[in-house]
């Protein structure tokens, strides 16, 4: 039996911290919860069952990491949206110049769209039907 109660954080490398923060904070509405003097930016995506915030952490690439061949270290990450906010979020993405891709979740009866963040990470937005 697992004692895990949720995902606490997903940490993403970025080549451009300002663009990444603008995508997750300004476009997707996540709340910055870290002090501004930190080099990494912690954004709250939700509240975990054990009281630990669910977070996306934006970490600027060091020159050593940036010089490495880039690959696909992350398949995608997904955010749950309330069904009544799904269309508004999709329109906000389109208004910002993104082209959401439709999709079908293989397990859940849900609506989904996919978008790539400024660093090429695929982000899924999902809601119940």
C-alpha cells in the first residue's frame, strides 16, 4: 500500500526564466510562492492532500546543462481545470498566440488539450466531461 498522497513538485529546466514564468504564472494562472531573490521560481499549482503545495519549479539552465545535447527528458505534464473554466483557458492560450492541440485521454472520460511551453515541454490541460 502506497503512502504517497500526491505529487509535490515537477521541476523544469528553462533557457529563459522570464518566458517560462510568464507562461505558467500569467497565462496558466499559477501563483509564485518563492521569494524573488531565489534563482529558481516555485509556482503553486494546487494543494496536496497532506498540506504540501503542488508545485512547478522553474530552474534556469546552467551553462554546463545548456551545453549538453537536448533531449526529451519529460513526456508531458498535466493540469486539471474545472470544466467551467476549460473553454476560457483554451481561448486565453489562442489569444496569446498558442495553438492548442486536441486530444483524447486513454483512460479518463475527459476533455483535453495540449500546448508546448516556451521550452518545448508539452503541457496537457484536462477537465471532466
